[in-house]
């Protein structure tokens, strides 16, 4: 079912590998004009624009964009016990793992009276986006909210598209989990308009502008994030999900097939990629994959994903070549199922999250591993990181010099300011000593 890329007997350059990696036929830039129109509409007409957009794009008109407090509490009370237990378990794990992502403040003493303090300051206010298209994502509420809380963000707003099946309300499971986490500012709004509302604020519904927008979404959400950069910070331009599995003939073919299907069920544009040095093992995976696609609930969606241009079976000579290809692909999710996991892991540079061994499937990270599932897609792992507590923190240096310490470095400052023809820089230092 997967198209084949056969790299055996070749050693492509880095440039050639980048050209070979399979990608979904999506172009964020093609969605920019639509996203810009939606954002401008929200800036001009506020809540009325959001309501009109919901009616047109989500096929339902909410009674109001801001979710009432009683509706949140009703959703919390309505959470099924099993779901609430699972969410609470996930919250505890993600909170513990996120705490490890907060850097410890450091003080560097460069001499008597010369001190640099490194501190990590949280942004004050964030807007968190939880998609609601083909599926409901209460887990994404956890993955967005918990790191922000751990980082110390004081003001958190959450948006999710209104649902036609619930009369224009945010999905009750999403609303219930938000309430469980203590989030009281929730909006029934989706897509590019929601991102614009976060960036610019909306008078009349209590939505103040945010300093950072995070969360996954479709191509229009990604385009909107690109447009609002500079007005507010973003995590990444998230697109369709992807999984890349590096496996040798020691792996379980059915495990690999199941993991490929698990990510392909997200979206028709999801990427499922297997890289292996064993043609016989590849054949076995393809056989198991066909069986699993035929038997899964969302078989049409999965089938379209695995036969798409973004998915592939990649045959390589060895696992060194496999890691070279993986680094060029920059997977959102990378699974390593080989005999010597340590050697392969040591060669990996670019990946959103790495799942090592037969019993660490991507689904574990999607829900209960404690890691965060908001990760860079579309090869962005080559230069970007996934969502974490650090996403909501800004490193700041606090400089404390006394008179003697400044006097000691004054010649350095004046020499450099003279060389750069910025004499007033040096004079700002010498002025402190000339009058004495």
C-alpha cells in the first residue's frame, strides 16, 4: 500500500535526501489569503465575525462565543468517571514531566561586584487552541494547559470550535477537561478567526490579546499563526501528523503496521513512513498493514493517507542510511524498533519525540507517557521543538555590577565603542567616573 523509495546502493547527499523525503501536498502559503480575510474580519467586527464564521465553517451558530461558567461546570460534572480518571492520570504524568523542563535560575559571578543572573520569566497571558474537526481532543487540552501552568502563566484562555452536534457548544469533554484544570476563560471559536481573536483581542467578550498562541490545527490555523507572528508569539505552524518508523528484521511487523495505522487515522494527509534495511521484513509489514487498514474503523481515511504522496516505504542498505533519511525527514514522531536501539538513537538529531523499543508506541505519547504530544510537523523538527514548559518561558539576564566592577571593565567598553564608532556608549561609562 505504501509507495517505495529504494535507496539501496546509493548514498544521497543531504540536499538529495531533502528532495527525496515524502511530503503531503499542502502549502500553508496557499491558505494565507483566506486566513488573512478571516482575521481581518474578526479585527473589524469582533464577536459578530466569529459567530458568522462559525455558522459558515462549522455549520452551527453558537449562542455566544464566550462559554458561560455554568456550562463549564456542567461539562465537568458530566465527565464519565472512566474518562475523568484517565484524564487525571494523564495530567499527573504530564505535570511531572513538564516540571523537569523548567530551567533552574543560575547566578554567574565574574568577579567581585560583577554578577549575571539568569532567570526564566513566564509570559503573562496565553491563548491555547484545541482543534475539533475529525475528532475530539481532550488530551490536547492537557498538553496545552499543563505546561503553561507549570511554567507559571497567570492568564490562560482556551478556544475550540463550536460543535453542531452539541448545539454550538464546545465539545463537552473538551469543556469538562478545561474546567477540571481550572480554566475559566473558554471560547467557542475555531480556525484562523480564533487565532486572530487571540492575537488582537475582541472587545465585548472579555478577550484580551495574548502573548503566545499554541496548539495544533489545520492548514488555515497554521496560516493564521504565520500571519500573527510579530503581534504575538506562536509555538509552531502545526500541520498534518506524521510518523516515521526505523525498523530492522528483529521488529514485530504487526506492531509496526498498527503504529502506522494509528497515526494515519488522524487525517487523509497524515504521513506514515517505514524505513528498513530488510526487504523481507518490509513485505511482511505491507501484508499486515493491508489487513489492519481493512479492519480499522476509519479505513477510508487511513487508506487515503497511506497511499498518499506523503507516505512511503523506504529501503536502505543499513541503519546508518536509515538515520540519515530520518534526520532529513525530521519526523514529528520517530519510532526506533531495532536490535541495537542505542546506536541508532545516538545518530538521531531531528525528531519531535522519539519512541524507543517495541513497547513505546506513538499512542503512548499521545496520551499517557507524560511527554507532550504537541510536536513540530512537516519536517519542522529539523529546527523546532515540541510544546513544553519552556515554550511559555523567556530567558532574561539580570546584570548587577558595582562601581569597582564597572571601573575594571571600562577600558574594554571604551575600546570597543571607539572601534564601532559609537563613542557615546563609552562615555556613558566614563561619565560615572569623570566627575569624581
